[in-house]
């Protein structure tokens, strides 16, 4: 079973004496792999503590950037929509939980 990895990961595998087996995904498979990677990284973020927490946040961000790119959105576009939603609906700063 394989998984989506960052671009330079296969370059590091020969250092361990192994031969990487890689393929380039088509658009549909790539999007599915990104969605799976987002779930994986979100689960890791939920379990992370200390310095690892910051690393996992960065991993989630990188996957989100890739998903935005697949859909033709720049990260600036995502930020602008986020700012508009915060202005209209607020953020999560007040920690409100609706029952």
C-alpha cells in the first residue's frame, strides 16, 4: 500500500539502502490521495503535543495548499475568502460551542 509523499522523500530512500518505487498520479487519483493525506495529517495533528504540534500544523497547511492548487485557487484567494468569512461570521476565538 502506498501513500502520497512530499516531492523530495524518494531522494532520501536510497540513503537507507532501499530503492524507491514511485509513480506520478493522474488528477483524480492525486485529489483522492490529497484528501486521504489531509485526513492522515489532521489525525496526527490531533495527537501531537509540544514541538511536534507545530510540525503537524505545517503538514496540514502544505496539504491544504496543494488541494487549493488542484482546484485552481491561489493561497491568497483562500486567505481572502477566509478573511471575508471571519468578517461576516467571526472566527473561533470566543470558543463558543453550540448545543
